[in-house]
C-alpha cells in the first residue's frame, strides 16, 4: 500500500495535486490523505480522507507518506522519512520574481520556506522558459521535470465544453451572459502590513459590471481573490458580481469564463490555453515591477492582450475587444509558455514517478533520482 499525501495552497482541494489525485484515486493499492484548511473543507469530495493542516495529524501523515505531492510550500514542521519522495509541482509560470529573486521579503521568511525546499526531491516545470528561473529562485539542484502542468489537462480535455456548461450552470450564468473572470495576484506589501486589517480590491467591481452592461449585453464579473488575500480582502457584494474566491479550483473557472482580467498573476499563462481574450488591469505596474516584486521579463511587449492602467481604460478594453489585433502575440505567448500542454501532463508525471503502470508498493521510492 502506497500512502500519498497532498497539499494544495495550504489546505485546498485544487490545482496540480488535485489532478494527480483524481488520476490515482480509483486505482488499487493507494491510500490518500489531503491536508485540509477547515475554511475549505466543503470543497473536498465525500469519502476523501483529510487531516487539518494546522493540527498534529498533518505532521503524522507527512511523516508516514511514501509520496508527498504539493503545489506550494508545505508550511508544517515535519521530519521527512528516508523512503519518502516529495514531488513539488509548484503552481505557475513565473512572471513575478519568486523566493530569492523577490525584491521585498520580510526578514526570516525565506529561511523558514527553505526548510521545505530542502525536502523536495523533484520539481515540476510547466515550460522550458520557467526551468532556469525556478531552479535559481529556489536554489534547487535536484531534478526538474518539464512536463507541463497536470491541472491544465482539464482545459484541453475532450469534455472541456461539457465541463464549461456544467460550471456555468453551477454559477448561475445564463448562456447569453459574458463571464468576466477577474483574478489578480497579491501584493507583498499589503499581505505583510498588519497595520491595514482590510486590503481594498483596487477595482470597483459593481461599477465595472454596471458599466459593461450599459455598453451593451449582459455581463457577470467573477471575482477571484488570490488565496493569500482571502483573509484580508473581500469582493464587494453588488449586482452583477459573484465572489468565486472560495470556488474549489480556478481551472474550472477558466473554462466558464469568456474573458480574463488579471494583472501579473500566472493565471494568464494557463488561461491562454483556452484561446479566449485576456485583458490586463495593471494600475500599479511600475511600482510592482520596480519596488515590490520584480519581473522575469518585460510584460508590455509580450502581453497577449491590452494593458489598462485605469478603470476607464479597462472598461474601454473590455467593451472593444479585438482578438485579431493580438493574434500574433497570443500565438507566440501560448507557444512559449504552453507548448508542453497537450492534455497529457498528468500521464507524463505519473510515468516519471513509476506509477503509470500496475502499482508496486515501492514504485515511488527513488523517483527523484
């Protein structure tokens, strides 16, 4: 029996770990345990074994695991067993600088996260462009597997259109409504400034929904706060706005959406696989790039859609979408950052782990070599 322990965004049921779990869950010979944040308990399917990520069960599960699959740092104090393989999938192509490359980091923060990095056996990379950036940022000298991201298989699956319809129905979206997914990243200075208990959204969502409707058609704004900000910020309650911050998996929201509005989040790279329009709301571009986080490449000449700096510019961009104007950039962007995505990333990961065929109890041992 092989015990697999999963962690996604500190206790959610989502992302690359979810995709790997769903491929393995019905196969014999596995025991599965998820680290769970009680605030997201409802997202876990019935019958899935969970332990609270902030309780002693998390440490016990991790120390008993044959395979740990995590999509972010596992911030639990535990001792990795000699026979355990730790697969770090990470969770996005980096435009923003990460870990050692970040411009603004609270004292001691990286020292703590490095305890987790030291446990990793294998790191996934979504594309060749990201591999050297991930390796350098984390100071990781172990194997990096360029496989694409398991979570993105959903976007390219034969049943993607059926999934889109089901998700839209679940969100209460009518067929004639344009779903605008707003998914910004987080700001380090806002996250770590405890003197500001409530962080503003920096975008009037209700006004955006109203102005889009006034310009023609029916619109619904789906607001997806970054998981690190859901304890400090809230999407406003207003007509035409749906808070999907606690929706279990953003990949399903990509399918449901007709257009993405983001800033510097890695959601841009995944959403590009849908082929649908991307608009940027970069109200603090200069400060974020030059003072807060820093970028790995210049976004402006590569952006596969218009970049708005103000709310008026955002409304203008959304009401006058012209995909043809960005077709060349979009194709290059998708080829550069999504070239490995073919709907079979999960299969490639399991094959590298030795789990593609009939299960052997010790199949994952030594997988990082």
